[in-house]
């Protein structure tokens, strides 16, 4: 069972020393950025650094965020990514249509694609984007651009878009989406609270823009001891009931089990690093 992805660390490709540190960090995935974090004058340097640092065998999961097809750097980014090991995923910004995914899948065969939805049109087409190719491994929100596109200034204005992406990912049988970055790197209490709110909506994990955010993100998305204990009880009760030929199953607090609770219990134990072997 592969470890769940809970922390994804962005690092600008024009800062090779930071990329090297990120590759040695505790992040589950390193996101090497050729897009927003890199100034136009340094795009060539960033691509050269990506080739130099990512061409050999990689001991960790890595994605490269490329520039959008509407920019003058897109073709060179694609060529760079195509020359990297196929295990390096493509993080694709500002996706608004399945046609964009079709083109990228053809240009990057066999490579995982991770489209980001950052506009109203992208949100409306979330399921189409998520199911556009078997190479789509996840979808996510780019909330800074989405806020601008929607004219939203309050968290409540993003609630529907967030839930829409969670639902689209599930409907497409993809992993749950990770949350967009929390931009105040000093506000770890705010980050933790935001992560808990996102977890309640169905997100799992979050992108970070500084290594100091990683532990807070991981702690927020890992199940508590109480959640793990309850999950163990759920699956143990199922085992006992199956052995006894009993159809109706209740926990010690009187709650009757249903399919949703069983699936949730398996997810909790998987996140806790335990193998939920019970089948139902």
C-alpha cells in the first residue's frame, strides 16, 4: 500500500538550491515550478535547472508545473518535461476544457497529469476534465486565480467550487483533491484551522509554499487516535458479525453501521498506516 499524499511542496525551478532542499525535505511530493513562481526572464534558466536536477533516478515523487498553452513558454516546457523520467508528473495550470488534457496526453504519453482548475469555466467542466484521459491522476483548485475570476473576497464564496471539485474527483474515481496553498507562512494556527475545514469538505492533503508548513498540514490530515480507535472497532465488529452470520451490526455507542461508515473506517486506517484487510 503506497503512502498517502498529504503534503506537496512548491519550489521555484530558478532556485536550484531550494529545489535540492525540497527534494531532501519531508514533503510527500515536490512540485517544481516553471510557472507563476518564475519570472519571465528566468524561464530558460528554470527549465535548465529542472533538467539537471530531475533527469536521474528519483527517490521521491515529483511533479513539474508547466506554463499554460496560451503563454510563449509552453512548448519549451513540454519539451523539457518530455525529456524527464516518465515518473515525473505534469502539473497543469488553468485548465478549462478536456481538449487541453487530450493535447497534453498526446504530447506526454504515459505520464501522470494533474490539472488545476482556476476559473469559473474550469469549475463548471470539472468532471469532464477529470475524466478526459486515463492519464489524469488528480485534479485540484488554484484558488488565487479562481478568487480573481469570481470576484470573491470571502472564504464562503469558494465553498461551492471546492465541493464541486471534491465531487468531480470522486465521480471520476480519482484520489481526493488536495487543498490550495495557504499563503501566510507564519500563521500556522490559521493554516491548521483551514486544513481542518478542508478535510471536512473532503479534501485530503495540501500544497505548501514553505517547508515550515509541512508538519502542520500533515498533522491536520492524519486521523486522531480517537478516529483510529473507532475505525478499528467498526472493522472488528464487522468481522465478528460476519463470523456469527449476523446482518445488523452496531457499535458500542449504539450506532448501526452502514456502507459509508465501513469505507470511512478503511480510509482512516489506511491514512494511519494500517492495512484494513476486512472486506464487505
